[in-house]
């Protein structure tokens, strides 16, 4: 393994290890899949919780030249990290009255935003780069059918803008058989046919695996970069990039019939050894995992018992006498507890597991 960089854990502090080499390799695999189109890196929400200050330069070093963030604040921060050169697009556009940074590219989600950016460009006498977002089925952001019809009838609304891409966002790409996928692709093709010729951006992580009909000039993978499975129900082709290890603070021996944790929700059916580790829901180890998850210790599953509390979680180590204070259990990223597996036990998705990772962890970056 490559040399680790980052904060060394203090006593009793969990360690979150992020493999930048795995993230870069995932991007290269996706770039090969997306060729001849370009493939961006979506690094919103602090690179899905993994640290954009480390992740974005690793992606750039791997060859990524297009980045997407959620909001203007994230865009300005990323520009400070990457400097000039890469395209940085802001998915939520610029707030009213805010021009952002000339080096940033707003995604225009309404005709009002189109009008504002076009007017500012004409006033400055300099074309402004932008990406136009068409809503084809998410009913979230993007021009709706009425706005699209108005723009298709009057391309002059775009005067002053340098449209880099027209984009849409797939709602059900992780369900390959869902009919909305084909419907959105067809609606997008129809929408683009009514607009000035422009490069297109269609697929997200899962969309890149839907086949040739979803290829475009720019794909926008996010979760797949970080090891979340973009094809649920089939083997994960992405490399795992995250490992969370929490130290055992104490091992307590309890008799049969004793209860553990808040609400006395777990009762020992035999004399048991209970290990308490230093991580809880305040650290993003979700409370909904209570009594449902397991940790990994040297390839062995260790069941979580009782409720996850704010700072501490308890595991049944009765059958593992080698688990003692000072050892660590892998909560995320080990055997049987990948982000997707943890998410399934918590009743959520891998995205939430990653973006919930807390600030109290020592962070170590390897590879890249």
C-alpha cells in the first residue's frame, strides 16, 4: 500500500482511510468506458464526504479535466484547489445577482437564469460560458417543457452565451429496465434537436452502464468514483476507496440475561463479551444500523448489538477472545461491510453512508 498522508489518530480516535489511487483508477476505468466522450468528476459535497482538497487533485492527475460541484461556494473553493485549467461547473447555477467567478461555469436551470447570464454577458461584451439543463423527467431542476418550447422558438435568448453543453439528469439509471430511462433519452434527443447545435451530457454513474443509447459528449459519474456500486444487483466493478476502523475502548464481560445499551434493546442469551468502539451516529455511523450491522475483524464478521449511540457502538465479541482494547474493528470498507452493504442494512444508499462520514475521524490518504 502507498504511503499514508494525513492526520495520525489520537488515542481512541477512529481512522478513516481514503484510497486516492482507487478513486483515480475508477475514473480511468470510467473514462475508458465513456470514450470517445469526455468523463467528468462529480466532487460535490466535499467529494461525497471524502475530502475534495485531496480527491480533486488526484482526479486531475489521472487526467480528469471536467468537474461538477453543487453550489457556488463549492465552485469557488474548488477553483482555489485546482487553479486555472479544468472546467468547474456549478449544478445549482449562480444565486441571483452573483456572477461567481469568470472561470466557473453555471448550469442554467431556468429561463430566468438564462436571461440573467445572457444579459450580463452582453453588458460586459464578453461571451459567458454556461451549461443548459433540460428537465426530462426528474421534475427537480432544469427547463421544463414550457420553458424549453419558448427557448426552441427563440434562440436569440441565448445571445451572449457560449453554451458548452446541454445536459439532463437520469432519474432511474440504477434500474436498467425502468421505462423512464429510454423515455428520458428520447426526450433529451428531441429537446436538443430544437436547440442550437451543442455538445450533450447525459449519463451519470449508473447511466454509463445502460448501453450505447446513453453515450454522450460528457458523462458525469459521481458515486462510482468512490466505490459505490453503479449497477445494483450485479457485481461491483468499482474499486473500494474507503475504510473506517474504530478502536475498541473497552471489553466488558456480562452474564446471561444482562442487557446492553439504551432502551435495553439487546439481551445476552449467554455469558458474553461486549466490545465498545469509539464511533456512533454523531460520526455518521447511522443509528438505523442498530442491531442490524456487523463489523470486520481480520476477515471475521462481528455482530453489532444494541443501539448505536452518539459516540459509541457495541459489538458481541464473545467468540473472538483476540479482540481486546487497543484492537480496531472495521466498520466500513471491510469484508461484508462495504458502503453498499452497510447502506443496505441501514435502509439507505451508499451515497448517504459516504456523505455522512463525520469530522472527528483522523483521515489518512493513500495512493494517488
